[in-house]
């Protein structure tokens, strides 16, 4: 009898595990970094474009956990605005670098809860925690990086194999730098500022297995 009960338990556990599905999504996002304007020019903080790849494991019909990697850069629709407009302090011969124009990446562990799991339209909420990084090249080829712990709440809709969502990544801070540029023969300063990200994401479910 004990052997039968044990066998039934093992089969049930194995069946439950096999019913779990893995989902792979690829996405593109449009949004903005929310941070201080650069005081040495009147150009606003530029818009951003990002691409992401995520992998989820469905624990149940409603709950899933996963990983997401996201990288973003400046969105430029025309040639104007590609180059940063740095400031210059003549009294100290110092170039103050534009601190609004960095590439960034975000890696997060995510928990997601789906409403209406059996419907074609499934609202969902998720919360992620991970690391957000900002990259700069103040005096090429030198590179500086600032990585901070980040949180990533999200709300969205899953419609068959498509998803649309709004996410907010907060906790980031841009890197700082102080040095000398021998090519331009000036001191160089890059000031660090707090930077958050608001993104509207459109994604597609590539695989279910």
C-alpha cells in the first residue's frame, strides 16, 4: 500500500512538472529616461529605444517566474541631435560632458501574475529586481560604468502571442568621471545623476515548450 501511494505521488509530481511550460519573448520598447536636464544646453532628455529578451517558467496558470535582459540607446529619427552638446568652463579649461546620452542595460529576475488565464486577453502585473547599468566613454577608448540595484514594476496585456506593457525601471544612476583629454587639451568632467526609465514595450511570444 505504501509503495502504491508513493508511486501515485511520484507520477503526480512528474505530471505536474511536465505540465509546466517555458515561454520565450522578444520585445522592442520606446520610452524616456527621467532625469535632470543638462544645464549647458536647452535640449531635452532624448527618447530611448530598447530591445529585450525574456524567458519565463509557468509555475501555474496564473503565476510565472523568469529572467529578462534589456539594452537601450538613444532614439534618433533624424541626423540632428546625434552628437551630444557638451558644456565648457573657460575659467578652468574644463569640458563638462552631456550626461543625458548613455547606452544602458538592465537584467532582472521577474515574478508575474496573470488575470483571466484561460482567455485570449490576459491582463498581467509583474515585479522584477536586478541590476541597471549605464555606460559612457568620456575620453575614448576609456569606458566608465555605473551599475546599481534596480526594481522593475510592470503592467500589461497578453493577447494570444502578443504583449503590450508599461514598465518603470528605477534605481539607476549615470557614471561620473574626472580626467584630462590630451587630444582636446582640456580637463574633462562627467557628473553623475539619478536616472529612471519609463518604457512602453511591444513583445512577441517566440516559443512555448
